[in-house]
């Protein structure tokens, strides 16, 4: 067996960076259908396209070049990834292949992010702290939509080889909403020890939509912090502690006037041992805490005010090991995630402050839940052309509530409830030759309902404690073309095409009634999500260009109706040109096609249906330009200048309607217009 442990770690990461490199033995290995804490590598942007799987990776330079105001904004250039939750930066979420973020496994520095809120945001992370983001689409790691793995910066990323201490000052400004950013980072290393302490504040006004008009509710502020401490005990063994803090305020609270404060703390301890002298040991383990404290004030109607104070506290672990044997590569592991959810929802008199109604037990039930998992995957080379990767994963989900009550006052889930699934997977890769490889996969996953879907009854939502978990079965076929010297002697062109069909049993959707205008979550028999992605990357000397196109359509197999929240068909284009050793310029463009494959009917309580507005979107085109300047005359200075939505286009991800069917005010849901953005950093 001539494959090194370093190659094994690289293949598990399967990350793509902005620099271009040649293909190596790492491309032979694929085990991304399980949860791992991947190490960083110097792989190329084209490596993710080469992977026989729908993997997309963004590095720090790309995230900053496209002036990402949050993590979802960075992911918008990935095919079949859509933005949900409204235009406020701290309220946005994502969907992957038509499934909302609650269907994805999301980890930040080994911390599983289980907290999810639809229009209240679930991304408590400053994009300036991010080193890389990897998105794997399709059922994986026990999630029906896919996996998002995020790594934050460390001192080793900021220090040169011979440096032991450094500091960096960051200043930023966005012209559209007068957003100002101030940041300071201190970092260093001593022998085997390294550390990073970073902080940033941000303040923004409401932004102006394309064509004019200001959305005042998009204003807000954010304070963020990151501490990362690592120690390299040996060439193989490393321990890293990470603490991430975020405190933000936003003024978009559903359709009401008010504000929301969210405080997030996440910490993890990650241990890795590559054991270069032992093929049976390549261990990665994490232990983490993850807490979200959310407080909202809403001026609901008349003199009545609404207060929500919600805490979501969780802890967990993940342990995985790789064993390189004579017959193939074996990956196995276990994980656990434990969550306590508490909260109070209170209505008060705006004049006297007295409590009018306390809805805490019915509207925001206290609950405890845990997820336990174990998995094993085996990668089997068959001859020189085939690889077969069978796998199985066992998931167990348990939830109980100490105070949830039903509509008639009955106790809900006092004795708890457990759901399990043994999810099978099979990947087959066929290397036709050095330039073409085909792949096919089948993967199962279980998606558990959230606390709000099971219990929430206040503010127009009806509880459903009997809601079952969704069970996804995904089929996928694809091909990768990898050509060198296509149009010139030193160019490279890599293209991946894949089609998929995800059949989801007990799909969770909404039904409505006059008494419950915000709906009740219910299971339908089966939903079918079908689509494809094309991703291509071209490199020629100092120029690189990438293009992608994605399409997803979802239908309720019982009624034939389209499903909500499916993404528009989009073309994404990104280019970079290195002018010289001081200046890089580039462009990013997106074209969204008319999206009219949307539901025009919906189920209502009692088994009937009603007509609803078609919340689709018209076609739109946006283009960004950016440049990075690092003058040799001023060591440590970096200037990034960009113009986003260059042509000030007026567009929306989705149209929004009032409950009476009227189109909402475009100010409330249209996207940000043109903005000139400046970021200056000085490291010394």
C-alpha cells in the first residue's frame, strides 16, 4: 500500500483553494459521506471540481473578494445554494438543493450548529474570521440536504515562517448602508505553542435597495470575538482550543416592529493524531459547547408588546478514526449532541409594563433532545479502474418536554420519544482513463423535526408533537472531465456534471387555517427533489475562471404541486487575474432565471386546499468587481476595493405577499443596491 497518511488527510478534506496545483494521489480517496474534522491543505480550486461528489469550497480570499457581509452571502456563488430568511444580514439562512438549513449538518471548528430560526438568522459568525467553507450537497453526515464545514483563522495562517508575533488592524466601509467595521487581531507562536485573539465591531444603517428606497429594518450592529490556542505536541499530534463570540442586534422581527438581540458563544477542543508510523491510527476528536441566547421585543398591535427570551444550550462530541489496511481504507466513528431549549414568551401592557398574558409553556416549550450516531465506511479499490465505498450510519434521536402543553391543555411528550434509522450508502467510482471518471452514489439520511415544529403554538403557529422525522434517499450520477493543455500548453480545464433525485418520505410541510395563519408543520407521504449541477474551472497562467449552473425542482408526489423554497436556476461566474505581484483584479456575476415553478395551492386544516400567490421571482442579473492591492513598498498593507451590484439592479430572491394575497412593499424584501466597499488591513 503506497498511499501516505498525508494523502489520506488531504483526501478527507477534499477542499479547494484559490491557488492551482497538480492532481496527486489524494484524488484517489473519497470518504466525505461521514462527519470528519478535516485538516487544512494546499489543494487547488480545481480539486473540488475533480472530486466525484458535489463539493464546493471557498477560501478566505474569495470570501473577502466578493465582499461577503455574512456567511450566506459567501455561499451564494455555489450552484443550488439559495438565500432564505429576508434581506437583513443577521436574519439570512441558506437552503441546499431546495432543503432549508435545518436539513443540513453545519459545523464551525468542530462545533455542530443545531440552533435554527427561519427569519431570525442562524449564522452567528463574522465572515472576517473565516478561513474556509466547504459545502457538500446531498445526504451526508446524517443530514438530508448536505454538510457545511467551516474553519476559522489561526495564528499559523497569519504568521510568516520566521515570525513569532504579529498584529493586524482591519478597517472596512460599505457605501450603500454606511457600514463601518473596526477590527484588531493579536497573534503569535512560541516553539510548539500558537495563539490568536481577534475582535471586530460593525455598525450599519438600513440599506438602499436597487433603484432607490431604504429598508430601515436592515440596520443593526455586531460585536464579534475569536480566541484560538493550539499546541503541536509532535509532528503528528495537535490540540486546538477555539472560542467564538458574537453579539448582534437586528430590527427585522417577523412582520412586526421591534428588535432582536442574539448572543452566541461556541467553544471547542479538537485533538488530532495522524500517527504516521501506524497505518491503523489517524484519530480526530472534538468536544464542544454551543449556546445561543435570543431576546426579542415586538410592538405587536395597539398597546400590547411582545417579549421572547429564548436560550438554546448544547454540548457534544465527535470521534473518528481512519485505518489503512491491506484491503482498503476504513473510516469509523461516533458522535453525540445534547440540547436544552428553554424560553419565555410574554405579552405586556406598553403603558404599565404589566404582564397581560404569559404564553411560555405553550409557545416556547422547554425541551431536551439528543442525537447519537455511529458510522463505518470502507473504501475498496477494485483493480486499477474501480473504487467501491459501502457505508452504514446509525442515528438515534430523542426529545422530551417538561412543560409543553397542547391546545386543550394536555401535557406533551413528558415521557419522551425516540426515532432511529440505519442509513445505508454506496459510492462507485470508475476511472475510464486519466481524464475521465464516472461516479454513482446512493445515500440515506434522517432529518429530525426541530423544537419549534413540535411545540410552538403562540403567534399563529399550531404545535404538532406527533411530527415524524423525514427520511431521505438520494440517487446521484456524475462524470468528471479533467483536461490539461486544452487551448494552450500550460492551461487546465476541469468540469463536473452531476444529476440527482432525492426522495424524502414523511416530508415536513405546512398547512394553514383561519385560526393558525402561520401554519402547522405536518408530514406528507413523499416529496421528490430532482436537479443537476454543472461546475467548471479553467486555469491559464495568472488567469483563472470558474462557472457553474444549478437547477432543483421539488414536487409533492401526492398532489403533484411544486414545493416551496426551491432555488431559482442560476449561472455563477467568477474570474481572477493576477496583474503583477502587487495587484489582483476579478469579477463575480450571477444570472437568475425566471422562477415560476412554485406552488399556487396549499393544504389547509381539514384536508382541503386553497389558492395562494405564486411567490416566485423574475429573472435578474448582478455583477461585482473587486481588486486586491498589496504594495511591496509598505509591507503588511492590504487594500481591497469592490463594487457589488455594480449596475444597481432592483431584484429579490423571492417575492413576498401579505396574508390577504397583496404583494408586500418591495422595500421589505428587495436586495441591496450598488455598494462600493473598502477594506484596509495592516499587519505588523
